[in-house]
C-alpha cells in the first residue's frame, strides 16, 4: 500500500470514529466498550485514536489486548475466546439494576 493510500485509509478511519463519538455524545448514558488488539493493522493502536476518542465518551471503556500467540491482528475480533471475559465483565458492570 502506498503512503497516500495509507493516509487516505487513516483519514477515513478518523472520520468514522469522530462520527461515532458525535452520535454517542447525543446519548450520554450509553455505556461503550471498545476493544482492540495491539497487533491490529487496520486500526493500529500506535495512532492513539481509541485512547483519545474514548475520553469523549462519558461511559466509555477502552481495552488494548496485548499481542500474543492467540491474537490475529484485525481478525482478533472474530476470536471471542480472547475478548469474551472483558465483555462479560463490562456487561455485569453496566447491568441495569
């Protein structure tokens, strides 16, 4: 991928994330769990986008899963065994009582 192509992809990602945050700001009460793996090449954590954006979400939580033999880059989102415990904990924390 050329540098201009990579820049275009990153700007599209940034735009999508900013629109997501705007929508979430409209509903300040929605809990949000954002999980990413450290080896994600589509949403690279080195850009710091998630850390910046989650600060704009009053009930947002960001988890960065360290690289391991189990992570699969961007495909880690399809391996529930890696992130399901984070989701279960988040659901318990945010359960309506």
